[in-house]
């Protein structure tokens, strides 16, 4: 069902050398679905954040070449510290960059100033390892978009208010789907914060902010029977109107199980959407749910040349962009991720 991916002819030599190096170095090449086609084409495994951290950390290969954003490579290093993890581009997800340890501490201070002392923290996997470590030290854990519901159900049983970070949209969406109240720290009043079941940090994904209610209205007016599919990083007003909400892997599965004649508009990164399915009788039935191009700039940075340069440098004993973590961060971030994995359905 998936569209065949075209590779530019001048990339053939690059591809050949990359394949040889991967073999000689006994490396596993993994890539997130938002990577360019040329990278996805070469990867041994492609997946969502949860699958990538699992597959790469459990692989027998000693070297992981990770094409994605920094927090993803870090997650593999945290889960499998004995492995070497290199990244052709060590670019940071813009949402992950919205929170660091300082902002985390300031948020906890702000909550205390509102007499909210005892929260249960959940950090979305789109955060750096030192933030995950902070969350673990407070008894909390990590979630991804694929397992968020399970983790949320677990968190609810802890009998505390949930502090969800850094994605306010995912936090609000989880609360909305479970009929729980939520607010955004910084814009909500002290009273609202005290009363809310879920307190969200004010981070967001700039790519998924692009999808709007008017995009959905446009497609529904144009094609009466169209399905609207979105990632849970979209705004709650958008998620509320969608036919299906899921992680990148869940979106792929859902769309590829629809009959090809069924029109669908998808609210996530364009690289993934464009390779979802072929045309039906020459007619395009798969649309990007936005009039502007939803491109994740950091995911799109990695090229075949970067991949080759990274492998050559490693072979020469001068690795570039190797993931390294201090032992305290390593230990506590692993606790946060292990707690998540224990609660995730394989
Ligand atoms: P997934 O875990 O669904 O792949 O999402 C990661 C991400 O960064 C989406 O923007
Ligand atoms: Fe981060 Fe958004 Fe890019 Fe995902 S799409 S990696 S959340 S900036």
C-alpha cells in the first residue's frame, strides 16, 4: 500500500558507501517517520518515539545511528548505556527546548506559591534527559503519544494533581478525553491551578500548532465523507473534531487500513503524510491538513551527506554527535523511562 520512494540518481554512490559502512561498523540505522525519504529509505527500522527507543535499545548491534532529534537519541543511550549512539544531526526538537531544569524548578516553585505542593509529574518523551531525571526524582515518569492514555490512567490512581510537561496540548487533550479539568500554568489563576486535575506546562509543538479548526471545516466542506486524522500534539479544538487521534505509528496504521478510495486529511508532519499511500485510480485521496507546509525543521535537517560524514568520522575514531550523559542524569532518566516501559503494551 505504501508509495514507492524515489531516490535521486546522484545519491547512489552515497547510499552504497553508507550501506558498506553500516555493515562494517555493525551499526543499526534507525529513523523517525518525519525524516526525509532519502534517510527513511536506508533505515533498518523506522518508527515512532516509543518504538524507536525500544527497538534501538534492545538491538544486538553495539552501535546505533539515530536519525531523529536529540531527545530520541538520548532515550536510547539512557535505556542502553553500553551502546554507542551517534546522530548525523544532533538537532533539538523545538518543544523539548521549551523546558530545562531551571524552568522545571521555577514551575514547581510557582505551584508551591499557589499552595500546590504535591503533584505527580509526567514528562512527554519530547524533553531532554535531565528533565526526565528531575521528574523521576519526584516519583514521576515519561509518556509518549503512543502510550499516553495508559500512563495517564496510571497517574490518575496516584491520588494527586498531575503536572504534565512540556506539551500543554497533549496534557489538555488527555484531560479532555477523560472528562478531567485542566489548565495551563502561567496563564491560569491560582484558583484554577488549585482546582485542576491536570496542570499543563506551557510548551507546544510549532509544527502541530499549524493545524486549525478552519482547515478541518475546509476539508469537510470540500469532501463530505472525508476522515480527519491528527496527532495529539494538535490543539484541543482540533483534536475534538477529528475522527482519529494517534501517534505517528497509530496514524499510519489507521490510514493504511482505510480503503484507498476513502479520502483522508492528516494533521502531522508532511514527510510522513506524503508517503502514506498511493493514489486511487490516479486521484489523490490523502491530504495534508493545512494550507501551509507542516515541516519540522529539525527533523528535516538530516541528509545522506550528514549520515555519511557521521559514519566516516566514527570509523576514523573521531566520532561526531555522539550522545553522552552524566551518570546522575543517566540513572534517573532511566528510572523515568523504565517506569513508562513497564506500563506500555508491547
Ligand atoms: P511520535 O512519538 O508519535 O512519533 O511523535 C513524536 C513527535 O515528535 C511528534 O511530533
Ligand atoms: Fe518536536 Fe514538533 Fe518536530 Fe515533533 S514535530 S520533533 S514535537 S518540533
